[in-house]
C-alpha cells in the first residue's frame, strides 16, 4: 500500500486555510500533517517534522512567504513546495521559483483540482495556473530571442491604421467596482464583500461581471493582476 503524501500548509486567511485543509483531508492519498497561520509557526514546526509537500501563501503577516519557501528548501531539500496565492505578477512568480517552489497556483478556482495538483507535484510535476504558465512562457520566449518563428511573417504586413487591442485603454471602473475589486483582492468572499458594502452577494457578482468585461479578463486572479498592472490597486 502506497504511503500517504504528508502535506503541510501555511495560510493566514482562516477561511481559506480551512477550505484547503478540507480538500486535503478528503483525499485518501493525502494527509494534512500541519496547518499554520504564519511563517514563524510553520518554520518552527518544520525543524523536527519532515513532510512531502508544503503549500505556501505568499502574503503572510510576519514575513514574506518567499522566505518560508527558501528556508523550507534548506531544511528539507526533499520537500516539494507549491505556492497558493492571489499574486499573479511576474515578479512574485519568478522570485517564488528562484526560492525553490516547484508549483504556483492562483487561489481563484484552486480548490476543485488542488488534490490532483498536489499528487502531480509529489510525482515530480510542476502544477501551474494557466495564467502563470503563460507568463513563464512569455518570459522564456523574450529571453530566448523574441517572437516564435510562426509570428515572424506578420512583420512584413503593412501596418494597420486601427489600434490593436493591446493599445486600447480599458474602461475605468466605477467607485463601487473599485471597492469590490479591492476587497476581493484582499481575499474576501462575495458574501463578505457584500456585508462590508451593505449589498447582497448577487449585487457583488454583478459588479464582478462588469469588472471582468471592462478589464477583458475571466476570473478574479486575472482581474486583480490587470488592475495592479494599471496601477489601480497597490
């Protein structure tokens, strides 16, 4: 009988930590060995407790999750580390991989396939959200000599007088949409956002759909990433 994969988790958001814990506990091939809410707690525990997989949130309250990744890899080289984060920017992605992470998942939509991703990580894979994989691919292409070969003939075409999609500035969000996106970017659920704003969860969802349309994105992680690129969020 194959031994269970021992998993530890560090996540400061209580609701998210509990949801991830339930996903791990529900899979018979996985065992949640420890769950922490801050860097000091998980690092202290890792000193005497070898594990197979560590799930790390980057936005921890006492020190950056990147430091947890690096120190875990020093203490337990055999442990595979996977990031679970709302931060989808290139800087965090690159630094996480440089620190020793082998996988990088954005929290939006993570839970449904998390157990599968953990098993793939343990088997030697590198699970990544599609947005992260695309950024990594673009970075590699940029550092390896520019555009792929099949895109080169396009350079010979006459320049179009119509503006490309990438040059069109996105429509500015309304004040309420800014408020919704700010709260979502900080990890609040739709219900929690609605409670803080004094509106229903369905109203929040309507704002979210409008935000997606204005930013031309398809999920919360992409919306937060695009808003940060535009300087609309810190």
